[in-house]
């Protein structure tokens, strides 16, 4: 019994590491996406998506999706004005440490 409990705890912990059933695949891959905005200006945001090495196309679409959800929840509109957006050429996309960073604004 002393060995069973730690194994059970480890097995339960590992099941929490996988994708949730509501996670969405982009180009056949799962991506981590995070939106960040300043308190004073919530309409301006930066979206960070990783790992880009899995698929640049998928990372672009994951960023677009996350930004659209953010603007819809914030303003009720899917309109986005991109400063650096997912439609930019590959060489113009800011990628640092396997993370894609895009900037945009939810117009009011």
C-alpha cells in the first residue's frame, strides 16, 4: 500500500498534463497561447503563441483565434487592427525562444 499511493498520485498528475478536450488543433498541433494587455488600455494586446517550431502556420492561426476570442469577449466584435499580425510575411514575424508575438487592437 505504501508504494501504491505514490504511483496513483503520479498517474493522476500526468493525466492533467495533456490537452483538454476543448483544446483546438491548428495545423494538426496544439499550441499554448496567452493574451496580455495593459490595465490602462485593455483594447491593445499582445498574443504569445508557442511552440512555433511545431508549425508556423498553426502558430499564426492559433494567435488569430486567441485574439479574436479576446476581442469578441471584450467588445462583442471580431474586428482586429493588427500592428504585427498573422498575415505578415514570415520574415516579419517576431519569434523569440520558439514563441510568436503578435500585437493588435480591438477597435471600439
